[in-house]
C-alpha cells in the first residue's frame, strides 16, 4: 500500500459512517494493545538478556548494550505490526518519498546513526572500559555510567553528565585509569640541605605503611628526584585500589601527604620553600 492509498483510507475513515468509525475505534484499541504489549515485552526481554549475559561474562556494560539493542529491535517490530494491522504500512515510507527526503536521511542521518551503532558494537565487545571506570577522552574525564546504541555517558568529577558519540571514542585516543583496579599517585617533598637524607627516606617509607588505602603489595617508592636551588626534592609514588568502596583515591592521597609532612616535622626536618633574592640597584642621576 502506497501513500495515496493510505491517504484515501484515512479519508474514508474520517468521512465514513458511524459503523465505519466504530470499526476504526476497535482497530485503534487493538493497535494500542499491540503497542503496549510490545513495549512491555521488549523491556522484559531486555532484563532477561542483561541477566543472562551479565552472569556469563560478568560485564554489565556489554549486557546493557545488548539488552538495549534487543529492546529497540523488538519494539520496532511491534510498531511495524501496528502499521500493518491498521492498514497503514505504506504511510511512513510514502510520506518520506513524497517529501523527497528519503535519500537525504539515508545519506546523512542514517550514516551518523549507523557509524555510532557499529562503534558501539566494537566498544561493547572490545571492552576498553567498564561501568565505573575512570576514563579520559580528549580532555573529557569522568566515570563511565552507560554505553548506549549511539553514545557513551560519563559523569565528570564536578557532577556533569557528558554524552560522547561512540564513533568519536573509537577515532580518538582513550585513557583508562582504572581498568585493572590500580592507580598510582605521587607528590613531591622538599628537604632542607644538610638534613639526614637517608633517614628521611626511610621515615617516609615507614610512614606510608601506616596510611589506610596505600597498597603494600605494590611497594611505594621514595626517591630523590631533583636538586633545586633551595631544597632537595623527594618524589613519593604509591598505589591505590580504585575499586575500594571504603575510602576514595583522593582521600588516600590527602591522608598520605598529611602523614608524611607530620612525620617529617615531628622529627625536626625543615621543609623550606623557594628562596627568592631581590636586589635593588642604585641608579645614578
């Protein structure tokens, strides 16, 4: 059935007799039943797919992506049946063809949709990140919330929700800070020249062992990194478990810095800042 036939059918429905309108009302009622049925059946199949896939792969990101794909396909199938039931299967394609925009949609809109959909498939099965991972893509940093058919949702540290097209993720470098659950942090401590340097290094190492959240299986490193004009700089590197629900990464880093500074000051070490020398030259009149 083409667009003209569909238009004639609608005209007959609107201008027909009462009996015809009653039949139409019944058709619309059954059509709504079909629509509601496929709406709920698609949600049920999505939950079923997510449950089965997550149990086998233990990957909620992949399970959610496949579940959404099943839901959309089944719902689109239900809409197709609805149009066929109402005898309007040719209406949508007829409107697009008569408006002359079918080629435009296929050439441009569907290209973008198809590109992002295929990119989403690659991300779902390649799995460069999981839900909850901290990632950075072209300066946009945040934790992964979900992977959809078109985009990936991440939440930044300041609470913003950013939706990145899947194709842009495939095309650009992606940094995953937490894919294996471990992340390193570092900070620099400046000691006054003339201090007992080796004793200070040993003190920092022993202090880090007492900080909650600092991993001991990945031993912290304490090394002299630079000879600055005013201080001997010591770089402290330690590891944290990013999946630890008890204490956050930044809280561990803050506690580590406070513990090291407190221990050094308690032992009498000076932690000077940079010395700036200002000279005043007398000018001759």
